[in-house]
């Protein structure tokens, strides 16, 4: 039976052995690195945990692929890295908009996780950070009349400038007030009891900046490809 040495999130035992009785590949990176959800039983408390495992660069992944993770009789720690375990944080039901830059995608997912477990102040702070990162890229690099260094730095000043100069659609203006009100409450006062407005504004803004342009670009590529096909 496959064995994994890890810290038990159920009984807090450290470096305890788990019997791994089942594993499922749910992701593949670089055309070789399998990621697994692996079902383990703690030998100390007898309770179960689903671990997130990724094949290690230092391990013999070809051997793992041939043998199968649960059939390996050596310690799995020689072949995989422990990335975490399934918990309440994985109940996040809000997916980020498509085609986001990697940094913003990661921040949005962190906000969605915080939202799922009821950490509204943390969620609000993360969604505000998404908007901050996204709107920085909308500012012209050259000097523009009315665009001061303070406006460039301060999201609360930057958003009105983007609306006034037509760089953001006006229908988002009313909803954008949540960034100043809810975002500040979450980051500074710690008094948020929900973050739905911040989520809505952030999602629509990111879709307008990243998702819609990329979808249009891909649609144009498909249209151009159809036009060049021989009839």
C-alpha cells in the first residue's frame, strides 16, 4: 500500500504516516506533471484527509505514471510534493473571469476563497486589490493633463479619473462607490459583513478589461480562418 508522511490536519500529529488508498489525477502541467487528489488515512487518529499532491521534478514521474500512485510500495514523498489538502476553502463557488493575467487571477481566487469561508474583510481587500492592479494598466504611460502622481497611486482618485476620461464605462460608476466604502471598511476598519457589491464590480470590470477583448480577438481569428479556408 502506498504511504505518505505528512502533518495530519485532523489530529495535528506531525510527520505521521498516511495510508493512501485512492488517488485521482485532476490536472496535468507541462505535459508530464500529474496533480492528484489522494485519499489518505492517518495511522495515529484513523481519520481521513484528501491531499493535493503534485509530481516532483526530482522524482521519477515516468515510474509513477507506469506503476500508478497508489500501487507504489515506497514512500510517496520520494515522488510527489504535498501542496495542501481539501478543506472548507475549496467550497469557493465563484470562478474568476476568463483570460485574466496570472497575478490578478491568483488574487481573485484568494478573494473568492475568503468569501466562501465568510472572511469578508479579507475578501473585500483582495477584490479591491484586483481592481487596483487592473486599473493601473489602463493609465497612459505618458504625461497627461490632469493625471497627477497622486491619482496614479490612489485607487480612490484613479477610478473617477478613468470614468471622466471615458476609459471606464459610465454604467459602472454607481457601483464603483463600493470600492471606496466597502474596500476601506475591509482593509482599515475590519467591519465588512458581506462583499457582494465588491465582487460584482470587480467581476464586471475584469470582464470588460480582459475577457471581452480576448473573446473578440479569438472570434476574429476564427472568422479569418474560415475566410481563408478553400471552398
